[in-house]
C-alpha cells in the first residue's frame, strides 16, 4: 500500500491547453463505441483510411476453390501483406496460427451450396463464436433482388444488433440478385439499404460507370469486391479506380491467390490502396517482384 503521507500533489494540469477530442478517421463511424472503433481501426489503416482484405472464404459454398486447395501452403505466405483476412471459422481454427497480427473478418452467414439457391442463407455462426475467436468484424451476405432477399436482410440486421451489443462490427456483403442489372442504380440501392439498416461497412463490386455515385450515396465505408479472376494489370487498374472513386479499400481473393505470382500481386495491390500508386507503376512492381521469386 502507498504511504498516504508521501503522496505528492499533482502540478501539471495544463490549464491553458484544452483537452482534444479527436474524431474517428473512418466514414460514418464517429458515433460508435470505443470497442467498435478499435476493431474497425484494426481492419482499416488509420493513416490511409483504407484496407487490403484478403478474401479466402469461398469454400463455405463452393468447396476447395482453385488456389484455396491448401490454404496452409497457398495462402499463409500472403498473410503478412494483408491488413485483414476474411474467412470462415473452420479455416481460422484449423489453419491460421493465433500469433498473426492481422485482423479477422469472419463469415457468419451460410446454409446453401452452389448446387442450390444461394440466397437461401441463414445465420450459421453464433455471436458467441465471434467473441470467442476475437474477430474484428462479422460478414453477412445480403441478396438484394434475390429470391430470399428479406431473409438475408433480416440475417444482417440480427447480426448488427448482436454485434452492437458486444462491440463487433458487421460487414454487409452485397450479392447481385438474378433480376437486377449490374449497374450503379442497383449498387446504390443495395449498399444504401445495408447502411440504412445498420451495417458498419459494405462490400460491393466495382462498375465502370457511376461507381463514385455508389460510394458517395453510402454513409458508411465501401470496400470493393475483387470478383472473378481477370488479368493482373486489369485487376490493378480496377483497384486503383475504385479507391480513387471513393472506396475505402479492396477485398480481393481470386485476383490475388489465382494470380501467377500471388505474393507479388498482393504487394502491388497494397501499393495502390495505401500509397496511391498508379496501375502502371504497381504492375511494374508486380513484374519486378515476380522475377525476384
């Protein structure tokens, strides 16, 4: 116990210096609780305000996707270059070492495979597992325009409610409904609905025309989905255009782990997202790193 008689009176009160209350760096997140902000601050780099998410959760509905056959061999070498891993609890528990410093976004919706109607999902992972595994966010698929649109929206809102209770953000992942055109009007609709109903950030696809209207009309951060595999130079250009038009980063999977040189590709993507590198210079970096391997 300290000796009360020995206590010294405080002197440095700095009465001429008001206490600063800094705003949170992430779009639409300033009013969130401390734990919520702390988790988002692990996903998004506070300096750039952006993130490079590595999506490897494809197996939850389509099995061992090309490039994900052996995650221990194909994916773990990429982890040091990512800000965040987006995956399932099965892969997290069986393969990913708990010593990694990257944040985790865990897929919590599911229930159907590529053999069935994909929009017929439920919540497949309880909030207790998200807490137990110390994840930074939970990902829920939302099928605006899909057959089970309402169900998928309710899935998301339930996770928003539960996550808010425990300080864990919810990522809404937009999926293109069968009867909806893949255009700015659709993505403005899908992303805005997700944000209006409480998603803390949204994953959506890039489009050539009007993407800036999608990011502008969404009050929370949008992270660009990488989509199907395209040539490396085109993927880098897509990532560059997305962040220059308002995206707060990318969540790329196949365009990284199906690349000819995945380690070089993720570093090139990182240069675009965090350093505003041009697609041309990023592609040169990719080729240089590829030759050095």
